[in-house]
C-alpha cells in the first residue's frame, strides 16, 4: 500500500480545526426536522470502522449495529462466534456520550436477516444503511438532509461510490457508474425484500420504496456528493472479501452448476441436481463453469496490479465480479475529515 502524502504541521492543525468546526455544525442543529437511523451489518470490520462511525455520529439519531457472521462467514469467526479481529474492541472504546449506538450480536442466516433485524430496530424517520468501510463528508450529510427537507416525498436515495483501490490516491472507474441504495423513508413494518441490492418494501402502501420517488446517485454526483468507500485497501480486507464471496456463490447461490436450465420444469429434479452439485467435491469444477467471478483474483489482480496495472486491468478488470469496475484512475479530490485525520496522524514523525 502506498504511503499517503505527508502533511506539514500547519495543515494538520487546519484539518483538526476544520474537523471540530464541522462536528459542531452537525450536532448544533437542535431542531433537526428528521431523525436518521443508521444501520450497519458488521463482521471483521476493524479496518475503517472508527472512521465510519466518526463520520456519522453527530448527524445520526441512532446507530444500530448488527454484529456477527452469516452462514458464509462462520469459518472466519473468532472463538466467541463473532468478529475475530479488533472490531469489538473498537466498538467498546468508541465514545458514545449520547448513547446512540446499539449493538446486537449473533450468528445470522444471511444478509437479508441481518438487514431486517436492523431496520426492525429503527425508530427514526429514515433508515440509512452504512457499511463499516463507508465514510461520509459532513457537508454531504447536511446536503442530503436539505434535499429531503425540500422534497419530503422522496422515498429512497442511492449514491455513487468513490471506491478506493490499494491506496488512498487511486479510485476504481465504473462504466456505467455503480449505484448503491442506502437511504429509505420508513414507516411501521417496512422491511428489506432483499439485501442484494438493498430494496425496501412498505406494507402500508404495498410499494417498493426504491421505485416510488427515488433520488438517484447520479443527481447527487452532479452535486459532488459520494460515499467514500475504502474496502480494497488492506490485504486482510480483500482476502476475506474473496473468501466470503466464494462461499456465497458456491454455497448460497447456484453459481457454476451446469445444465440447470434443463430441469426448470421439473422442480424435484432441479432440487436434487442442485443438492448434488453443492457438494464440496464439485467446487473446483464449478469455479471453472462460473464466468461471473474471478476466483483467482488474489493472484491475478491483487498481487500483480502494482507491478503492471495497465495489463492487469486490460485482462481482468479491477474487481472480482463481472461488474462495471474495469480500471483505475488517480484520485484528485479530498477525503472525509475522519480519513484526513487518520492520514495526518500516520504521517507524523
């Protein structure tokens, strides 16, 4: 990982002062019109958890954390069945003077169960999903709040990622831009139809909130509003990501099972065929049949990119899935304050 650019003492002091000022702006709005309930699914997320929480704490009405593995991550759990890294230590030491943070620990069937547990605990006007490696600029939180105040009929908000790769100076290029749903106007009984992609159903209206009156990520990007996503920075992050998605595709999905369409009219035969091919002895063969995921990503992309990024990106793209991320470019903007503070501290003598 490349070293971040060093900052001199005067710039560090400026960053600290700006950070204090911006936090007072976030917490100083005593008559906030809406209450934002943040929900986080968390497991082995110590890399940027502190910065993610710092970026939203003063703005949030409450922060609901669903900690622990789903069935695809159990093999990566610690001795107590939860996160195996410093995740719980960070949570225990994170200052929470207003008692906004609520932690619910357990083992979970899948991401849908985790998402629905979080939204069922939410008592705010809006539910805002956040990953443990997603960080916001305080001015962007306030800008989104103003947009919702101007148009209270908005039911869902998506964002585009500023997706960092290997260091803090390089971002992935998505074509077309990749959109993630994060914010929903909720009422009694609202639930996730699915976590992939985040899709919320309102039983009172009988409608999917994503489809009623969405504010799309492209409109926010035109205003310079993004989610700053730091999920491809450390070796640990990427190794666990590949391990998780390998398990997800081979255990939970039907990826790489051949001739499945032949059995579509015969449910019993179809289920028997799936059951047969889900045995571990067929994993290596199924990986060869699954063209939608690069199971050799760690070797083909992650380990070789710094030596020859152009040829790696041309041949493999830059993400393990067959998504829109095919290359990288130099990041020319600024990071959220909590990341700036982290980079400043790491460059101090």
